C-alpha cells in the first residue's frame, strides 16, 4: 500500500472509532512519534528533545535567570 492510501485508510479508521480511550492512545502515540522524528531530524536523542521541551516550559513559566544573575551566582559557588 502506498503512503497516500495508507494515510487515507488510517483517517477512515480513526473517523470510525467511537472509543475515546483508544483515540487518546493514538493521539499520544502520534505526539511521541513526532518528538522522535524531530529528534532524529535534528540529530538529537529523544531524551535530549524531552529535556529541551522541559527547559522551554520552565522559561515560559518564568523560571529563568539572566546571564548577569548566573554569573553572580557562579562567583558565589566558586568561593564556597
């Protein structure tokens, strides 16, 4: 089966599904596949991509320090 036929068949099967749990599982699998494909495209491991996503989330939550703050903290760490 060629790629277009496979996609069409998959869409038809998803459209026919009534099981919400199964749909959630498929959705999660698609998300994980997308992460893995992105990681492979960028030459990163899935773990590295996950860590990057966590870092981006921390940044979005305001959990970050400026370069000057990090430099000041590093000076205190070095002098302990």
